[in-house]
């Protein structure tokens, strides 16, 4: 199987664990939740256990819009972290508070089916915004 033809589940796992790695380097204790559960993919807490946050990770193998499925009910985490080009040496990271992107999500209805997605230009403004989450050392 070619590197750029991996199944979506593998791309998702690579993105999730890369984000775990990066958050850990920032001092956060990172707990992945049950895979394919709706809602948050990660719970993070600082070294003194005085701050906790929830994170939803969206992983992409290339420069694409981010799919959010047929409803936004599971978009409940505090932060959304998009990990793009997960198979590259250094994936690209985009970090936004969920409330910052909700009004930027597009909706399309076709043949009675609804789909939601976040356009590339809408999330690229959040490139490497690690300061939004801060450091877990404090």
C-alpha cells in the first residue's frame, strides 16, 4: 500500500498521536479518549492538575477541507486541532477554539443528505497557534 493511500482510520491515528506528541512536548498530560467516540478525542491537563481542556483532532493526509460529517452535535470539545499532511516529516498544525470555527463551517444539502466541512482558507489562519492552549508546565 502506498504511503499516500492509507485508510482514513490510519491517517486519523497518525494525526491523533502526532498531536499527543506535540502537546506532551508543551508539558501537557494527554489522555486519548475511546476511538470513534463522539466528541473530544483528547483530554489534557497541566502538571499541577489545575487546568484541563478537551480537544477534537481532525487529521488530513493532504491539503483538503476538514469534514465534520452529517451533523455538528459531536463538535463539543473546547479546541479543534487540525493535523494536515500527517505523512510528511513535519505535519502542519492548525489550532482553534471550537467557537472560533463554528460560524466558518460550511453546510451542503444534496439529495436529502447534509454534510458539513471547514474550507482550507478558513482554518489556515490558525496555523501553529499553540499559544491558544498554552503550556502545561504551569
